[in-house]
């Protein structure tokens, strides 16, 4: 931040010297319809610089808007990932007793899942009978 301020002050000082040395230099400026006579040369530079700033301003604003939107999207995705991790971590994990090994507890959890699936009612649309196919 302080570096930008120092550079800006140096630029202003340099431009002041440029203006001071070119006060006597005059030029004519033609803008398609009108011609301005005896305009100081430094005014030409100043107006050109201002026009350049105006032309680049929309591009800078669009870039800043896109960056802000990308950051918000990343934060939303992180929040969604955290929420999905919380949901998946809320499932009960099998308890390993002293006598069981990890593989035994995995088998037990798989058998529990199979038993739960067996207990779920089967819909009639998924079951096909032989009489339906004939």
C-alpha cells in the first residue's frame, strides 16, 4: 500500500516537471469536427491519459466482479463439501470389541447392511412373474 502511494507521488512530481518545461510549447488538436488552436502540449498528454483510464475502467471492474464471484463459488463449494462430510460421518460406525479384528467388524457391518436390505419391502414393479411375461 505504501509502495503504491510513493509511486503515485513520484509520478505526480514527474508530471509537474513535464508541465513546467512545456508551458510554452503549443499545438493544434483536431477532433473530427472542431480544431483547437494553441493548446499547451502537456494538456494533450493529460487528456489522452484520462481517456485511456476511462477506456480501461470497465475492463477492471468486470475483472474484479468475476474474481469476487469465483471466490464466492469456491466458498459455497467448500461449505457443501463440509456438509456432505458431516452427513456421511453421522452414520454409526461398527464398534470393535477386544476379541474382534478389523476384518471381522467389516464382515459384521456388511452382514448388517444385507439384513437391512432383506427386511425392506420389494415393490411390485421390480418383481416380474412368469405369468406377466407370457
